[in-house]
């Protein structure tokens, strides 16, 4: 059974940092891509970042709004994908989700992601 669990969210001041973790079970991470998404009430869920499978070279993609501030990485030995978020802004406030499409590449369409975690709240406020 595939399971994804996010952690690491919280309240942080503007300019601060957080590291989100996505711990998974039920599949071999080496073979699958993992994406991070976020959603605020009343808006569609948007893609933040994605890392392809190790066999595909662990290539990464980022939304323009987070480029240069967020970094995605994976630790296959720990069954975990991380999202390091630096220089956080109030507009980064959202519930953050991780998801997998159960294949090696990073789809552009969020509907191509098959399994999702429950989400973790990130609030950036002074």
C-alpha cells in the first residue's frame, strides 16, 4: 500500500526557513518521481517542485515563484524527499502536499499524480 506522509510545517517569520519532509512507503523511491504542491483556500493546487527518479537522473523542476529559494532533494536510504524552503514570504503560506505519479518522470499536470499525502500547513507571518 502506497503511503506518503508530510511533516515539517509550521509558523515562520518572513525571511525564515523551513524544511519539509515527505516520507513514503509501499513503493521503491528509486523508480518514482516525487512532487511538492501547495494550496490555499479558494485556489487551485499548484505545483511547487518535482524530482524525477534516481534512474532518470534525479532531475529537478521548480515553479518560477520559488526558484532560487526552494530546493528539493531525496534520500532513498531514508525513504524521504525534502523541500528546503528559504527566504520565505507571506505568499508562501499554504498547505503543502507531496505526491507521486508512480513513474519516473515529473508530469506537468497535477491530475497525473496518483498518490497524495495529507498535507502540512506552512504559515509565513510576522
